[in-house]
């Protein structure tokens, strides 16, 4: 008689997932994705700008016209090489931190962008802080309150979100600068000159964030654990700030990160309306003059800002929601 060999079932892997390893894997994935986004942004901008009508040699020559001028300029700037070679050379210079030389201003692009970066960063950061403060204040004050109050808040948020940035900027200038004289017309004269541009750029963002946060808060306030907290005698303000807000923040953080990453585009328009120094004027001049290195540098800067902010949003979500650290 033969007996069948005993089969032993291998026990399932019940080892606990280490939260730190999951977090590191998510961050590494985000960084790798971010590098891909930057490469794609640089490539698309490079192809589009080099496909525009006209020759870069004509821009470099300006009013100079003499026989063989185009050929000489093309050879001097490496524009006579095959497009693929120029593209690979461009990527190689980027890896070494070289953004090239401006075709129009004949200066290093890094110096041109660096000189105008801080004014734009000031405007962007102040606008983001203002938008977050307004959104938090309005949403916490109106979530779950009487219907007329929420209706007024919703109408104000809809108007703020729907108003074009350039139109809002002109309106604020007319009222608070030309009529009332509270703020300077020229937006490069101290801290007061930052107020109207920051409000112009931050109000649409505040309107959208407030809508999302209020909906998330109202949904959280109906959860059973909130009823338990209230049964313990905790005040309504503390319930909202300490218990409900933490659970309502993840969707707002995700949306806010995406919107902050897009503030650079709005900053370009706002700086143009208010006559502020910054990347707005540089970008407008570079696009008009087909100054490819400067435009590519601004595109890369916007992509880099988006990648950094998206990574920070992922890290904040990991800190807020422990469930994400075990997936």
C-alpha cells in the first residue's frame, strides 16, 4: 500500500507592512514621476517653440543684414546641426544645470530668471496664504449653519471663482488705487503694492477651496464619531477645529496643491495687469521675441514647482491619514 505524500500548506505571509517602507516607496514613486513630468514638459515646449514660424537666426541678427549672416549666426549658435542633435545637447546642458543663453538679451538665462524669481515667488506665496486663510475661515464658519448663510457664502464663492483674474485686477485697481487711493498704482513700491495683486490672484483660489472644504466638513460633521465627541460635552468650535477639520482636509490639500502649482500661470497675468516685476514680463517678452531658452527655462520652473508641491502634498497626506502608510 502506498500513501500519498503529505501536503503542507505554506502559511500565508502575515508579516505586518512597515509604514515607513510604504511611505518611502510612495515618495520615491512621486519623485520618479516628477522627473518624467519635467522631461515631458521640457520636450513638448522645445518641440512647440522650434516649430513656430520664422527662423531663430533672424531674431539673433535683428536689423543686421549682410551676405552669409544667417549661416554665420547658425554656426555660432549651433543652429546648423540636425534637430535631434540640438535636442540632445539641450538635455545634456540641463543635466549640468546650464539653461543656455538668451537669444534676445545675450545673457545667461539662469541670471535673467533668477533676478525676476523672487518677486513672483513673493506674490505666489502671499496669494496662497491669503487663499487658505479665507477658505478655512469661511468654510468653518458656514459649514452646517443656517441655509441663508450658506447660500450667501456659496454665491460669494461662485463669483470669486468665476471672475477672470485680469478683470478682477483692473476692478481692484480702479476702486482701491484710482478712486480711494489706499494702495499704490505702481505695484513695485513696498509691501503695500503686494496687497491688490495677492488679493487678485488669491480670491479665485479661495472661492474654490472654500466650496470643497465646506462640503467635506458638512459630511464629516454627520459622522457618528462627531456625535460621540459632542456627547462628551465638547464645544462646537472645538469639534470643528480639532476633530472635524482634520478629517475634512485631505481633499482640500490635494486640490490646494494642484492650484498652488498653477498659480505661476496666474501670476504672469497678474504681474502684467499691475505692472509688477517678475517672471510675467520676462515670459511675455521671451514669447514675443521667440527667445527659446528663456521660455524653456520658465516652463521647466513651472514644472519643477508642480513636482515639488505635489510631492509635499503626498507627504502631508501621509502624515494626516495613517491608512495611506499601510497601502
